[in-house]
């Protein structure tokens, strides 16, 4: 039926000067064959893990990345449900509209996974350095992240959320595989686009910046991680309670509850003083090269 219509159209057009082009376009079969290729041909739905990772390493990185998706997915769902009227949202992003936050998480949840690679060899010879649990390869390979052995010893699973003394305000964001790998994904252009960056330096900054709607909070890697962890803790792990901890410089401290807020003392990893110039050292001693 469709074909018949086309033939009629071509016949009608024969007299017109464009008839040659029309006939060419209507070569039997040609356009239909092209359409057999789906628009998303070649889509990658699982994060690629390099052949240098053995079974043990691969299993843990894959499970960690699954938890990254789980963490990001809930964060997105929370914002989709409540928008910027959520108290939790406002704690991290003030009165800013929710588009960027939803997008940053959805890219990880639903976006194509093909633009990155996690590897377990140590091509830049960085893993021997004290406290290095992994690193972005930076200029050496912008789409690649190395996971060092320390990760397997220290990272926790999301089902330990709010346990083992962890709370959001005082705990390091890299306590969990989920948030650590989210951070590492955002360093790679396929997920961070150079747009997700590091502005805040402490948890206090996160909260202070949210109060005056600082725009960078919606594309700050740490703020996104803190929000996702807090939402997971409050909504999922310990419903309606969570484990927010306390902000150390609470000006409005009505009751001086002394919560010796020693930032991530338990995590105390030696600050890598010998970090190359292009690397940034986070509060908790995690170095990422950028
Ligand atoms: C994988 O490599 C790690 C680090 O070299 C090692 O500790 C572990 O035993 C290896 N696992 C297997 C199954 O070979
Ligand atoms: C990760 O999630 C995918 C999709 O849900 C699943 O097929 C896979 O088995 C999971 N892998 C691990 C290591 O949990
Ligand atoms: C939500 O975002 C809109 C648009 O920026 C803003 O006008 C509004 O005040 C915000 N609402 C809350 C509760 O923060
Ligand atoms: C990139 O490779 C060079 C040469 O091997 C190395 O010195 C440098 O530390 C590497 N950069 C990163 C970010 O690892
Ligand atoms: C918001 O407050 C922080 C800390 O008080 C300050 O550093 C920053 O410049 C402020 N930003 C805006 C947009 O007002
Ligand atoms: Zn970083």
C-alpha cells in the first residue's frame, strides 16, 4: 500500500525537473535496508571493565558500579518525587531548580555506559603510593580510571549505610563503593563533561553554599555525592531517621551539643604530599588527578 502510494507520487512527479532525484531516492529496497539499523545501534548498557581485572576485582568493581547506579537512581527518584520542595534537597541545593541534579544522576543511571573504562593494572604506576585507592588517568587517558588494591580493602557496601559509626556530615564520601565510583565517573568526560567539578572543600561549605543558593552546588561532585548518600540513608537505609550527623560550625547552635566533629579521623589516610601538580587532594587524603 505504502509502496503503491510512492509509485503514484513518482509517476506524478515525472514531468517535473526533479524526477531523476525522486527516482533515485525510490530505488526499491535501499531506504528500507538502511532503516534496519536501529538509532541506538552500538549502545553500551554496562560499564566496561578492562581485561586487566581478574575475576575477584571484576566482581567487586561490577557490584560497586551497580550500587553507584542504585545510589544515583534513588537520588533522582527523590528529586522527581519532591522537586525543590524537599527539605533534603534544600539542605544541599537551596532553592535552585531541580533540572541539573536530576540530569546529573540520570546520566549515570540511564546514560550510555560506553565512554569509560575501569582498569586494574597500574599503567601510570601510581598505586604504590600511600593512600591511593584509585585514580583518574587524566591526560594519559581521559576516559580511563584505575582502581588500586586499597579499594578492595576499604570500600563499604550500601547495606552498611549508617552502620560502623558512619554518618553523612562526618563520614568521607568515599566510604562506599557507590559514592566513590560516582565520583570517579564524574571525573571522566562521558559523565562529568568537565561540568561536574570540585568547588566545595568541606561539608560545612556544602551546607553554607546551599543556604545562599550557590549555583555550583548543583554540579559539584561532592555535593551530589552527599545528597545521594543522605537521601539513601534517610529514605532507604533507616527510613525517616537516616544518619545526618552534625555540621561542625552550626552558628544556630541553640543547645550546644558537643559533637566533636573531627572530620573523618577514622579515615585518616596520609596526605600525599608528593602528589603531582595536576592532582587534587581531597580532605580525606584521596587524590585524583585532573
Ligand atoms: C586478583 O588480583 C589481586 C591483586 O593482585 C589478588 O590479590 C587476587 O588474589 C587475584 N584474584 C584471583 C582470582 O586471581
Ligand atoms: C549488576 O546489575 C546488572 C543489571 O541489573 C546485573 O545483570 C548484574 O548481574 C549485576 N552485577 C553484579 C556484580 O551485581
Ligand atoms: C524552586 O525553584 C524555583 C525556580 O528556581 C524557585 O522559584 C522556587 O522558589 C523554588 N522553591 C523552593 C521551595 O525552593
Ligand atoms: C601519566 O603518565 C606519566 C608518564 O608515565 C606519569 O608520570 C603521570 O603521573 C601520569 N599521570 C597520571 C594522572 O597518572
Ligand atoms: C555564599 O556563601 C558562601 C559562604 O558563606 C560564600 O563563600 C559565597 O561567596 C556565597 N555565594 C553567593 C552566590 O552568595
Ligand atoms: Zn575528585
